[in-house]
């Protein structure tokens, strides 16, 4: 049981890292970056390939993963600089799809749909499965705490205030003499780097990466987690990730209590309940469990008129 | 394969894609948020069409009408129950709520119908061959049905009271409200019409591919792409965007591995949006 | 997942007590896990696999179980996603303490959960096609009932040669085995004087393959080799028919399922050849799968998971102990060799109880395995679609 909980802690930590990355551009910068699965994949593949072929230890592989993901993030920020709101969301969603296609097609690099297996990680093979899970959970949550603290400071610092200003009104920020594009590029690459780091930790923990792991499901899960936790606050990403893992895993245990249903019906009920729960949560707590403390001016809530 | 053949294939694919994209933009024009649940609502329409066609033995046109009514009802009801309260918190909250709603609807369909593919009780014909170009009668019929539906929508928006109301809200929601137009009523109508179109579109997609709980989800990204390229909330834009995506993806296969087809669609969006950040035809609904 | 069974699996011994009297088992049940693609891309297969595993487990339990213990089967959905599968495997291994996991389908899922299995000495029975799987350092903890591509494609090519194919074009869904199977097929075709006219790998998530088919037919092949799964095969069959192709079409039995044949008009599917690994003769195990699913053409994966569950219980009975190690050490002792041939796991349990040696012949084939966990060699069943059903041509 401890094993299982430790593995859940690792996954929750990875989702929380992805949530933190998303929170930086979305929560602070107001840019809906749904390319999450793409940066996650870039990080995972960069880390796995450098560990397998260049024998990078996890720390070096993770830095390499962050670097590549950040570069991709900067590039995407430049290309999409003029796009706003829903347009940006859909283009970044497409970006993730393209990364998944490349992972599946460029067999010379990624080994195609076969995926890359036997990715080394500290302690794999030398530690017992339980010790490995516990130490992995420790590593992931230490990294998570460090990133959350750094982002928390960033968010309170003048840099964070400029990002919020861009979120609220890009024109005003520009008139105030801020180079909006460079702030956007900075936020995008920092967020991509954290998502890449999550990918690196994922690859090391699972020991295997394949294109199937990076479908739109990850993005949906993290977006829902962040919304449930509370967009704008770093703790929101953490709380949301834990909540989503508790929800997806917790529902596993109730299938057996429903006599007369087929396995397929239990599976669809499980996913349906997750959807329903999140809808209800949004209804009851629209700003998430941990709402951002800086309140938006009431006029902006009308949405329809201000667009 | 010839350039002309790719063009024809792309145009036929675009015609089928146009309907759900149109439905998506109709809803967007009035309610101003992307409703992701369109995937499962289109699938629900396809199942309704299947029930009419296979279980009741109805031919295609009335079955499509059933799909329209069922998808419109599901879309409008779920919106009123689940998403309208969220809309008050801003478009983004509603959009994310619609993701959760899609998950719920998709699994409701799976719970009831299972995953096995369902086939419609309609014959499959050999393609016609005209000057070396092959065209499928089924696809031409689909395109024709799509065209008739689009014309009907155009007439509805142009000449009826309901249409004028919808356009007024799309142009300026607060102004329309101050003139005494009830936004809740308009939302019901826009959702009913928009998702009804998506239901027809879903049935046509299912006719061409297969009907299972993921039918709508498979075309979701293409629907978004078409809507965005044309301009979110733009009715003619949805049609232009659908043809552009359909034709662009097919033409790309002349030069590139077909597995990269989706990537080309994405690049096309990027190019169009670089020059026109609000889509080909901007965001004016009509 | 029988409701009471998995409830016991979840809450362990304390809740199980009230059921002991009723089910008549003296000792705690033996936990067994299944990871099936109930949703996602593999959703066409997972549900019937789960149904077969449940039905067979229930039957074994109702006839006295194994070693006086019942089997507690817990089925988890992997959503055809390796990350979800890893979470499910952790739960099965760490919480349920399963002795084996059966029925993993996607190659990515099997590869992702395999290390968890061999590290915890849990047996893994899979139906995945990627050749790389049995090359993993699994120390004997993987059994794969799906023949590898070399065996399968070679046999497919021989069949095509016998049936007069001279020029074959391949349309393959992008899978880990797409390239390997085509290369092997083309090589064997060449030795028989025929040729591979070309091949295209396509993205199975697309909704139309008109361009791909256009390119394929431009090469004027007499036969199409459709390396597909059920959802994309349905579209390919319809569109090749529309495109006017009147030559032969050959595919895998797991793609030409009953549901696909029912979803399309007979005029489109008639004449479609398909093949699957098979036991010598129409086996009782195969008939049992037919009865469980209530259809004439159960797909090969459903047959394979029937064999997975059978192999697990027979190996446990042979070992006299229920553990992953016991299954690991005994699975080949009951599946191959000189023992009495049995096709019904319950009959096999009786023979083992009587001290006899057995050789299990399953629903999916003879179930003889190499040291690395692959099928040694097997016969194949060739069939042709006729009026919305598959008709057996021959087994060889």
C-alpha cells in the first residue's frame, strides 16, 4: 500500500509541476498555453535520449530537457505573439499534437511508436521497488517545492506584477513602457522549462516514454487540476494535482460496489463521475479551492462586454 | 495522385467538416466561449440518427432531422444546466466546464451504447469516374446535404426574427439586452441551432467513418482549426475555414508522408493567423 | 469483475469473512489483475476481453476454484495510455498483491508496466504485437500469446502466394510492428516470385484515407495487405470499395471483427481474407469463448485472455502455490510437453489434482512458449468474410 501511495505521490508531483508551469503563463500572464503535452514530451524525450545515448545523470538530463523545452517555448511565444485568448489556446493545442506526431514518426530519433525503454534513474535496479518509489517521490516533491517557492517569489516580484498587468490589459502595460513581447517570451520559456522538467522526471520514474503517453489527456487533466485548485496561486496547482489524483485513483475502488454492470460500464461511469465532480466543483467554487488573493475588478467579470 | 483529385477529396472532406464548424461558430458568436462539448454532442446526434435509421428504418434525410433535434436538445439542455452558471464567471470558466461536460457526455454514450462500431443501414456505392477524377456519390450527397443545411441557416439568420435576434446579440450583447432581448432565450436558440448543426455534421462524419463514442472527438481538432482559421464566431468563416483545412490537408499528402497531415493543418492555421490574428473573415458573426 | 469478488480484493480479509460461508472457500482468494483497454484507441477490444476474463474466472470459482481458493479478479481500465496503465499496475501489484496481470493490449502499455511486473515477481501475460517486448530483460516474467511479426507476416505472405497474389500493396496503421511486418511480408513474397508494390504507413486517427488509397491503387496491386485495427479497417474497407478496387484484401482477424462486418454492407466486406493464430482443430476453449461472448467470431484478443487466465490457474495448481514465482516456474510445465492435452482449464485442474501432467491447448493456439516468452510456432486459421460473417477456409 505504501508503494502505491508513493507512486501516486510521484504522479501527483509531476502533474503539479505541469500545473505550476501552466499557472505561470495562464494564471499570471493570462495566456492559455495548451501546448503542455508538447513541452512535457520534449522534456521526456530530451532527458531519455541524453540519458540513454550520452549517459547523462538525471540532473544533467533534466537541465538539457529544460533547455530544449524552454527553446521550444520561446519559439512558440514568438510565433504566436499576436494571438490572444481562444486563438492562442487552439494553436498551442495544435503544437502539442505536432510534437506527438513527430515522436511517432521520426523513428531514427525517437524509436517511433515503440518508444524508448530502460531509461536509467537513480536507484533503479539497486533499490527495492518500495525504496525506489519513496526516493522518487522525495525527489519529485523536493523539486516541486523549490519550483513552487521560486515561482511564488517571481509572482510577488515586479516581474510577476508586469505579467499580471499584461494579463489585465496588454495595451496599458505597453504604454507603461514594458516590452510586452520579451515578457511573454520569458514567461513562455520559463513555463515550458518547468513542463520539460516534469517530462524528465516522468521519463526517469517510468523508465519508458512513448508517443501514447503524451496525448491531449494529460493537458485536459492538468487544466482541470489547475482550475480546481485555483488559477493564479502556486498552491492552487499543488492542491489541484493532488485532488485530481485522489479523484482518478479513488474512483478505482468503487467499481466493485456496482453489481450487474459490465467492466466497460464501470470504466465509463468512473470517467463520467470525474467529469461531473469537476463541473460541480466549478459551480460551487468557480475560482478553485484556493482562489487568487488579488481580486479582479468587478467590471471585468462581465466578460461578454469587455471582449 | 493528381492535384485535381486531391482538390476534390479535400473539398468533399471540407464540406462534411463545415457543418460542425458552423455549429461551433454559431454557438460561439452568441455565447462567446469555445464549447468543447461539441465533440460528444455531435456524437450524440450521430447515435440519434443511427437509432432513427437502423432501429426505426428511416431513410437518411429524416434521420438527419432526428440527429438535428436530438443534438440541439442535448446541447441546449446541458448548456442551461451546467454551463450557463459558469458563464457568469467568464468565458474561460465556461470553456473549462465544457471540457468536463464533454467527458461526462462521452462516457454517458459509452455507458449506453458500448464501444463497438455501429453501421448505418445505407448502401455504399462505387465512385463515379469523370475525366480521371473519382468522386463518391455518398460524398457528393453528404456535401449536398451540408450545402442545403448551410443555406437554411443563412436564410434563418437573414430573414427570420430569431435570426435577427441572434445577430443582434452576436454584434453587441449588452446593447441587445438593453433593447429587451432576453439573453437566456437567445442562448437556448443559439445552442439548439448550433448543436443541431453539429449533430447533422456528426452523423455525416459517422457515415464516412464509424460510429462509436469517440466519433466526434476524432474531428474536434479539425473543427477548432476550421473555426479559428475562418474567424471564431464567424458563420461564413466556418465554411471557408473548413474548406481550407480539408483541402490543405489533402494537398499536403502530395508532397509529404500522410502521417504528417494533421501537422500541415496546424501550420496552415499558424500562417493564416500570423497575417490575420482574428481569422480569415474576422469575428463578425455574419 | 464479479462484484463481491473485487470488493473482497479491495478491502482485504476483513470484509471477505462474511462471504466465506456462502462461497464455500476456506482460504483467502487468490488476487489476479487484468489491465484492459476499456476506453481510448483500444476500446474496440478491451470490453470483450474483460467479459471473457470475468466469465472464465466465475466458472473456475463455481467449480471449486484452485487449491481450494477462489480467484479474485480485478479489472482496471488503461484508457490505452501507458501512464494510466502504470498507475493501474501499481495499484494491482501494491494494493491487491496480484500474482499475475493478464490482458495488456497496447504495446506501449505492456512495455510500460513490464518493469513493475518483473521487479515485483508478478507474471505479465500480454497480447501486444511489438517484437521488442519479449526482448526486454524480463527474466521470464512475460508471456506473449500474440505471435511475433516474423512468424505472422511470413505465414501471411505464404497464404497470399498460394492464392495467386503477384503484386501486393501494404496499408499499415502506425504501430510498433508496421515496418517489420511489411519488410518480412515483402521478403517472403519476393522468394515466391511476387512483389511488394509499395507500402504506406498511415495515422489511424484520421477520418478518411482517400489519398492513401489513391496512392495505393495507382500502383495497380492485385492484393491489398491491410495492417489495421478494427476502427480504421472499417473506413479502409468502405473507401477501397468506393474507389472501385476489386482485387483481394487481406487483414488480421483482430481487425476483421464481428462488429466491423456487421457495421458495413455485405457487398463491401465479402471476400475479405483474415487470419489468426489457432489451435489444431476447432478447440473446446474457442467454443467456450464463442459462448461467453455470444458471437460466432470472437476476436483473437478475447481468445488470448481466456488462455491467460487458464495458464495462470493451471500453473498455480501445478505448483501447489499461488505466487508470481510459482506461475513463472510452472507455466511451461502445463502448457507444453508430453502431458495429456486439455483445452478446458477446469478439466485441466482435475487432471492436475489427480497427479497427472497436462499440456494446455488454448482458444488462441497451442500455447507453447520459447524461453523468452514468445509463441514457439503455431498453426493459423484463415477465414473469408461472407454475408457479414467470417467463414473458416482452413487451418494450417
